[in-house]
């Protein structure tokens, strides 16, 4: 993986955001950090984002709005939900609404890396039909 991948971190919780950024900065990716839904929408509208890590709730919206936001490259980036230690998440509901995966605070590098690998795999699967037809 090269630094060509831009990853958006959308979290109003400063401690969570810093922890996730610290892990991501050890990887060969570019990290963009925002604290509101509106800021996340602005980033998504102006640049290609390969993956989004988002809190369940942002001050002015939720991760669900990001699931439907088509960015400048014409596709919706995969969203990984970040949760607090005591937050309950229904895995079935998350899968049904299109969340790629979840990571729970305190974040661990292996969990974050696994989500990036899953997103990379999903991206390759999407590109496969186009490569076959050309």
C-alpha cells in the first residue's frame, strides 16, 4: 500500500481521534481528521477518500449520512464505525446499513489494520468486473 490512500477520521471525541490518528500515522496512508459531519461532507466532496472511520454520532449528524455520501470520484467510500468501550452495537444492523466494520475504543493497531485490509479487498472486488470487460 502506498501513501495514495487517503483515510478520513470523523470523530468529535478528541481522545478517540488522537488514538486512531496515532495508529494510522504508523501506516503508509494519508490521514485527514475532522470533528463534525459537515467537515466530513466537505472533505468527501472535494477529494477521493478510500476509507472513513467515523464515530456513531457526530455533533451535527451521524455515520449513516456518510454511508450515502458519494465523493468526488463517484463512489461511496467504505465506513468503519468507531465506538466507545461501553457503546452497544448490533452487528446485524451495521451490516444491513452498509458499515464495513467496527472498532471499539481503546483502539488496537491490529483491529485498525484489519479494517484497512478489508477495505482494500472490497475495492479490488469492485474493480474486478471493470477489468474483465476491458
